[in-house]
C-alpha cells in the first residue's frame, strides 16, 4: 500500500548509512533510549487500552477559529495551529507548513485514531502557495500521505529529516525540491535559514524502525529565531541547542501522548516546560495534543499540567485555540480556553 511509504533504497540508502548517527543498521539517539519500560508488558498495555481514563476523548466539540493564513499585514512571525503538531508559519513574506495532517486520522487506516470533533476545520484547499514544507519525521501523525498528495502541486520546497525524502519520492514528489538534513546540518531557502537539530525519538511506518531520521528544526528569518521541536523525549540536547543558538523567540514543543511506560521518547508536560527553559526561549507553545488520542491520558491533561508547571517556573506560554493566530511580538496573557470544554 502506498500509504506505508518506502524507506531509503539503493544509492539513497548508501547516503543515509554514511551519517554518523546511523549505526548497526538504524539511526540512534544521542543517549541511550529505551522505547518501553519493563512495566510495559502486553497484559499491562491491554489493560490500559481497555480501561482508558475519563476524558481521553472529549465529549463535546473542541472550539476553533478559522483564521486567514495569508496577508496578515504583520512583520513579526504569525503562527496558526491546526491541532496536534501541524501548524502554519507566516514569516518574512514566506508561508511555511509544518507536519500537516488533515485526513481526519493519525494512522494508516481511517477507523483508527480519529481526530476529535471540531478539530478538522482546515483542509488542503485552504492553502495557496506553500513556500516551504517542513517534515520532522515519518510517523503517521506527522507525515500524512493523503494530505501531502493534495498539497503536492502547491509546495515549492521541502525540508525534512535525512531519509524522509524517500517516502516523498515514492509518492511522486520531485526529488529536486527536497532537501534532507542530518542533525546540525543547515540550508538556506531564500531568506529562511533552517538547521536540523537532535531529538530523542524514533521513526518508522511499518515494522522496521529508525531507517529515517527524526529532528527538531531551528528556523531563522530576519530578526527572529524559532524552535520547531517535532517529537522528542527530554534530554541534554535541549540545553546544547540553547547554547549553540543563544535562545529563541518561541519554542514549539511536544506536550502530549506521554506515558510512564515510554518516558524516554515523549516528554511529560513538566519536562516540556523545562525544555523551553533549557532552550532559553521567551515563549513556549505546547503542541502534540488537542486533536488525537495516542496515549491514555485525558485529552486536556497535557496542557493543564504544562500550564501549572509554567506558572510555577514563570514560563510565558502561548496556547491558542485551533486556528487562532499567534503573533510573536503581540503574545498577551494566556487564555485557558480548554477549561471551558465540558
């Protein structure tokens, strides 16, 4: 099935294998990373699946706002969140789309991991020209086959983690528009400067894991510097990135789909707040929540815990509704809109 994609083969695979991060037949994290703890037995996982916590799926529609994605009339970056880890950035006259998933589910099959009611207010038809498409890794909740096919004719350039381009070429994208980056490599897209940075995660769309890389990205444009986190467990890489780049105007970091049974590949909300401190970011925007239930916590638990931790550590946060635009220089007092969802 095309939706599964294709890992690097032939000359492309040889190129991927030359990475210093590719060892023993797969990409490796910078620090030892266990996918699942000993407590994650098949029986324990089945019990958790059959006994989800109250509120894992919201009973009512998630509130949203349909904002214009173009012609903001702003010189500062404008970020529009679409739920989970999909968002649009308007900066320096360019339109950037990150990890778009608009198919209504975060799996290869439509009947699995469906989006919450009210979260699908945007679709590929809402986009005009996309100057740069950024893809952090190849998991289904970040790399959506159906969405990308619908966007194909609108995308000028693509920047993705090393190896991810193999899926795109297999799906009919012109390899000439694709730039793959290893950790700490960078590239220039007109007036946009992009650097891929380490994350603590894994990849894979079928059975074989970690044949393509997973990354965060540093976006520089004009006087602004943004951290686009992708998926990552907590680790020393955040402080290293903060030191190398000297801080950020905003850090967009995963906050959700965590579990004590997989503590190294996703952050607890309190770790998300600490990661923004490590990055020396002026603002934190928590994502990877609010649209899909991939773990076994209440739908709003991630943002509630992050909000409380942010208050305790004096971290300024931007938590927009789906579709609400965040203007970097005009981030005001945080609105706790999720508390109104019954």
